[in-house]
């Protein structure tokens, strides 16, 4: 539970980058010979998989791991599955990866084209999960189905034209690129979901464009933390942030501009959209944009646009404050990958296991006024429940500013993410045990 005022002691001064005037079209990355797909379900050695090496798939075809599987990944191309293997993600989360060897002829799977004649959220969830921008179709479909909603009642949708980290501009680019079609896209989303309360969030500088006149616009400042969902809710939408609760549990659902237009285009062209727009930031800070098919190994992007990488360089998925490092250049483009950043090995910020020196910088900059200097001590000691009960762990909105200013170079942001993950894992295990009693 939060025990302090929501707004912190000092306004963070970092500003979000704004998309440049008249941005160029992204450079198209050719579909590679092999794509790598991530399926959010672990392999079970005691079961026989539905999908096997040598299976043929068509573009848009859903791939399920087992007969009883609820999760699926859609093939972005027609091809042959050559690998089905275990994958370990962040915090040791287990999943499965598949390698698809691309066919010369690209056929659209018939079940998709036959099922999407009329916009319907259940049908969209059944066939369009994982398209570019990663629209929250599963969430919206379950919320619309009372039996599966788990108490979640989505009352408002926010179309997000703001990026989630400094230096990132992918969502703003999509907003300017599709601005003339935005009103029709909003009408489509209302028809698809049955939710009429829809707003569009964008930076104040973009909201001045005439194309957005008459729309339900929420204008925000360029302050970095204002772009994060909890702060945006509290400061601009009048919805109080509740520690430990998701936006969806509070009745609010976010969808990016790119995800919305992927949905619109998938229906209008009767072909799912798997070409993802990504902002690339090279070692010198130069930005460029590409359009790459989901599943493309990221080394293919760097080679095509001339971004060099060397041993011990760091590849970051996302921005400098909230991004995560990719451990291999074969990591694939994912539906929600907005930014790729390369840091030269000589300038990678150092981290340490030094103790906190109580300089107070993290406390002063924290936008939710969490006592970070005390919290991190409990997290370092793996006392996660105490950190949550007494030191406002779940009040953290994961902005990363504490790590950015830390004099001792402690990876506070990573400790916080790990602490939340471990507590959520314990809660899920307790729920499973209660269900089995």
C-alpha cells in the first residue's frame, strides 16, 4: 500500500524526444530465409506436441503447442518449421521458440480470411494476436466475456501516441504517419470492442496538428514520467493509481497507435499485418527507422542498415531507462519491439555491488516518493514481502530514474523488477495450491 503522496519531492527533468518534422518512411528489411517465433508456453517432455519439425504453415496460421493449449503464435510467413525448442526469457520464464524456413510462395491461411468479415473482438483475439504493435486482444476479449473476465471491466480505451522511454519515437511516428485515418480507426475500434469511451494520448506539440481537430485528445507534457501509464492516469485522466493494481484492473486499457492500425489494416486487406516499425539508435545516437517482419533476427536489421556491432557491445530492446539487454544478435523482432539501441562496450554504464551511500538522489527524483534508499536494502537481501509491506515496492512505476541517478551504481531498477516478479510468482503458486485443495 502506498503510504505517501503520489507526486514525489522533485519533478524529474528528463524530457521525451519528439518525432522529427516530416519523418521519412521506414526502410523495409527483406524477409529473411528463417524467422524465429516465440510462443508463450513451455515445452513439456511428458506430452507430444501438435507442431513438429517439417510441418508446413501458411501466413496467418495459428500454431498451438498442445491440443489443450490456449496460447498460440501466428506464422508471419508461409514456410516450413525446422526447429521446436525450449526458450528461457527474463527472470527464467520458460517458453518455446520455433524456427520457420520461408517459402518462396506466400499463401494466406484460409481460416483467417474466412473468419474476419465482420469486426468482432472474440474473432480478432482468435486470429490476430501478435500482429504488429501487439494489440491487447486477449485482455479485451476476456473482459467482454463475463465468464473469463476475472472481475476486469474495461470501461475506457486509451490509444497511445506516446513512447515509453526517452530517445524512443516509434509511437509518435505511427501517430503522424496515420493521422489522416485516425478518426476512422477510432470508429472501427468502437465497433470491434463495443467500448465507446476512447481517448487518444499524444504530446502537446503533436496535438496542435489540424488533423486531430475534433478528436477526443489527451495532451501531455514532454516530461518523461508523464508518458508512463500510472502517472498519465493520475495526472491527466483523474484515475488514482492503486499500488499492486494494473491499469486494466482499474478499468482502463491501453493500445498503441501502431497496434490499432495493424488491426484496421488486417481487416480491410484481409491479411494480418506482421511488419513492425522499429526505431534504431546506433552507437553515436543516430536514429533511423525500419520495418521488419516479426521473427526477423535483429542482426539482419543491423546488417541491412549498416549498424556495426562488436564483442561486448550491448544491444538494448527498448530505451536507456527501461529497456532490457538482448543476449544474442539472433533475438527476433517481437510484436511490441518499438526500439533497438546499441551501446559501444567502451561507454556502457557500470554497475556495482557497492552498498548504498545514502546520497538521497533516488528519493528526491522518485515520482511516487518511494523511500528507495531503504527499499533497495530489503530487495538486495531478498526480503521481498517486507519490501512490499513496509517500503512501498508496488508503488514503484518502474521509470528507472533511481538507477539513472544512483551514485553507487546500484542496479535498483532491476532489483525492483525482480522483487515484483518473485512476489507475483509466489502469489500464483498460492492460487494454484488453493485450487488443488
